[in-house]
């Protein structure tokens, strides 16, 4: 999820300040995101940021494949 957000920021040529405005967070929070400080973000927070970026999150839960 962090990779998708970082790609969104880069692909849209956003500064950290403009990304912060768009995502509704502070610039230091975007800096943490860009630096990959994953321990500072919950899954819920990342989903909200992705949503504000106009990206959709899909989650698939499956049983593991059985060994032959």
C-alpha cells in the first residue's frame, strides 16, 4: 500500500506539501510515507490515504493451496 501511495505521488509529480493537502495529512506525515517508515502507518490509515488518492483497495482472503 505504501508503494502504491509513493508511486501515486511520483507519477503525479506532487511535492510533499501538495500531496499532504490532497491526502489531508501533514507534510511530515507524507515525508514518513515517502521514506517508507511503514511502522508508523496502520492498515486503516493507509486505506484512507489510498482512498483520498482515488485508488481502490481490494483484499482477497483464501485458504492456502493443499500440498500434493
